[in-house]
C-alpha cells in the first residue's frame, strides 16, 4: 500500500521512539515527539498531563460514528543488566531481519505502526466515514495509570470498538486475566530472640495470612473455561534484620491473576477478612491493594476480530488463531462499563515471549506488515 514513508523512514520512526528512555516514567518526551509529527500532517492532537513528566496523548482522524479506538503505551520496562544485551538497548539495531531494542516489541513497534497508519489514512484520505482515535498511555507497565485516567475522563464513552497494539504475533487476543498487586505490612515489637515474650514477631501473622490465603484460593472450585484458574502468588517477602532479633516489621507483596468467576472484589474481600482475623488476635497488619485491574473477556465472533483475521491472514499466509492471554493490558481500564459484546482485540507486531527480555526484538517485516494491516482494518471497519 502507498505510504508517506519509505520502509527506511518507518524504521527510523521506530528508532526515534526507542531512543527515548521512557522507563516507567518520562513519557512526556515520547508524547511531544508524536504530537509534533502529527501536527506536520494536520492531525488533531491533545497532550494531557497525568503526573510530572507523564502525559497521555489523544489524536484523531475523521469525524462522527463509528468511533474506533486504538491504544498503545509509551513506557517501557528497565533494560536490566546491560551486559546481557548484545547492543545498546536504546539504539534500534537491525540484524538478520530483526530490530533490536528495549520496547521494540513491547510496545513501541505497535505504537509506531499506529502512528504511521494514521498519517497515511489522513494524507491519502482513506477514511470515508467515522473516527479513529489514538489513545497513547503512560504507566502501563506499572499500574496502568494512563488508561485509568482515560477512563475517568470518559474518553472511551463514545468508542464503538477497541484495538490494543500490544505484541500478539500471529494471533488475535480477545480475552485476558485481571491482575492485582497487594501489599501486607505487619508491625511487631523488637526483642532479643532469647526473650521473645518481650517482643512481637511481625513475620508470624503474615505467615498465617499467606498460608490461609493459599489454601482458600486453591480450593474454591471456581474456574473459567476460557481463562483457567485464578493464580495467587506471594512474590516479595521481607522481614527482620538480624538472626537473633525478633522482627519489628515484615512486608509481603502478592500478585493475583483474576478471572470473571473469581473477580478482584472477591479477592479483596477474602484477603481483608484474613487480615482482620489476625488483627483480632493482636496483630497489626495493614493491607494495601495498590493495583487492581479487571479481567477482560469479550466476544470472539464480531466484525472487528473477523476483519482482523481476514486481513492478517493475507500477510501471514497462515491461519491466525483467536486466543486468550495470561498478560494484562490497558483494556482492563479502557473497557470498564463495556459489555461482553463490545468489539475488542489485542493485535500488534512482536512476539510476547521476548517482552521484558534482554535483546528484545521485533521482526522487521512483521512491523512493516502491521502498518498496512492497521490501515486496512481501521478504514474498513
């Protein structure tokens, strides 16, 4: 398909996005770059402050109904140990048909593909009716603050369908589990371990709570035919500072992956009851649910997903399966108050199994293909 950009320029645009070190912060630079690019092509753009150095971005092409929303996040995870990278993670590097860099897959290639698709749609007047609304978010990797802000600002109220450009490879995702992060902080009283009666061990009530929670969440009998079982995992535990001292503080952090049959509200209720039971026995445990994202489960048979399948298969030359994902996306917030028939897909360049890894990459041809796929999908919907 014809484009304002050559293939080399499409890769350069992705390289520009990767260059910004938007590691769980600093998305403002990314948003300003996108905004300036859109303004050159007379695309309506709005940058919306969320926190210091953190802004969401909205851009629109077209007018009226239907409104199709497209969304991608501007932040990336930390590159980690740089010695495990073969190249500079913030310099997009091409090798053997692959583009390496932090965010190359998760998910600056999806974001770049959306940007180029919108510009081409605008410049070649490909959209004959309706509106395409890009919602670029902050903080997806930690807490999904940006998508929550869009929800609170009613940005999704008039949207009729949603495409998330997270990496899906040659798959179409229409459902995923929810995610919760819970922090338990236990206060005790320090004492010498030879005289424990003079203190209070802050670790003990946490062990009781976690043991009871593991037992309770593992034996509910509730299961999603589509998404499987709820998973409950204590992933961080810290307590005490010396082997012969009674700990005066202990902290546990838990990640829960939820399903519609066992939702976030139910998990919170059970955990609070377990904490309250320990506190009645003399413990001082505080619970903080600092992230709570709902599961998403929508129809796998609608115009959006079927169109994406048909268009994608022309490029990939193979069947594109409709499937579910264990990961969480901004859809958890963006789809609040939408019913199960609301058209929604996760469909974007990159393989999910290289996300957050050293030497993260996206296949160059897959990235280029998705630009054309988006142009067709968004104008034909």
